[in-house]
C-alpha cells in the first residue's frame, strides 16, 4: 500500500461524479489503498456486489458480563439461549471523509433467531474497530466461531467534500476543524470531529466496565420482560379456565332448568288430561241422572195433580 496515495484518497474522491452505494469494484479499489477495510481484507472471499462481509473478532463479552478472547486453540464460545453477548468485529476500518458506512446482521443469522444491535451509521473519517451486541432470541444454544461471517457492511458516498478546495487545503481545513467540531468555510458550515482510533470493545478509559454493566442491565431487562410475559400468559390461561368453568356451570344449570321445565310441562299436560276426564265423567253422570228421574207432572195450587182429560 502506498502511504501517500492512501492519505490522498482519504480526503479526495477520484470518482467525484459517481454517487450512491459503492459497488464491489470501488470497494475493492479503496481497500487496496488501505481504506474502508484497512486490516483484515480478505478480498474476493468476502466481497459482495454492493457490500462486504464482516467476521467475528477475537474479543467478546459473554452473557454473564465477563470479557474473553478467542484464540486459535479456543476459537469458539457458546451463545446461550435467550441471552445477549457483545462481540468485536475482526476488520479494522478507515473511512474516507466523503463516505459513510452501515452494517447489519446477515440474513441467515436472522432466520436462525439472532439479531444485531447497531448504530445508524459509521461517520466519515472514522478509524478503528467496531463492536456490537448480538441477541439470541431462540430457546437453543448457538456456537459463535472466531472469524465466522456474521454481518455485512455497505458504503455510500456523501455530498461532495469541499469541492472548490485543493487537496492540501482540504487536509488543513479538516485538521483545524477537528478541534472546533464546526468550521465556517465561506457561506457553509462543516463538522469534523476528532476521534482517537477505537480498539476492539473499546479497551480504553474504563469502557469495558460500562459495556459490562450495560450488558448485564440489558440481560436483566430481557429476563424481566420474559417473566412479565410468562406471568401474563399464566394470568390469561387462569382467566380462560375460570371462564370455561363458569360457562360449564352455566351450561349445567341451564340444562337442569330445561329438564325441570320439561317435567313441569309433562305434569301440566297430565293434569289437563285428568281435568278433561273429570269433565267427561260429570257430563256422563248428569245424563244418567236425567234418564233415571224423568220430569214429574205439574201440581195444581190445591195440591192435586191436574187431570189430563
């Protein structure tokens, strides 16, 4: 790699008329100059049509918050079910000042139930290593292997960087502006912040302690949400069983009431039949009484029966 050429391409785009996401030919070209993927560039093996495949680095923090390092002898670790780990990315980045980068988990890992937490973008001018949390959302333990392909990164050009300034002046402006964070250049304002190159998992200034505590806090939150979810499911099933029991009792009561109502209807029908039978018996007795006792002749006022002739 030519150091002078690398330095020039860091500040000035050789293809200013090209915009959008970089295709594989431009990624390959810049990587050969020590940019984009500054270290760990595997060329054709990890190159994609419009992205590059990233691999798992050596350092990681397990689900218990303990820092570890993978080696050739111990090149894997168990990613426990329903847990979170923090892994480093093996590749080192050196992003030009006119390009941003974004990375995310590979699709096959998503299908396996693993998600990756990332920031929105890697800013122009970034230099160093990146790390990220992984979430195992499954009920199965998984194995993470050193140098395993797990994420993809793509690169996109920004608007033109100081287009009316020569290369040396660009370098001077950016160098001076990094201390101010915002630089007024003519009628326009630019922001260039100075950042020390990041090491894997940020092994400087107490950052691992903050990462570990955050990781444990996230793990506890996931655990609390799982408990809350299990409690809600138990409460739901309890309510469902209570409603089913209430419905069963209501059904039995309704069934008993229907049977009692049917019995009352039968008794009423039998009573009606008995009443009808009694009415018939009374009418028959009345007719028989008339036949046995015909009507007597009329009696005169004197008490004698009148002669019929």
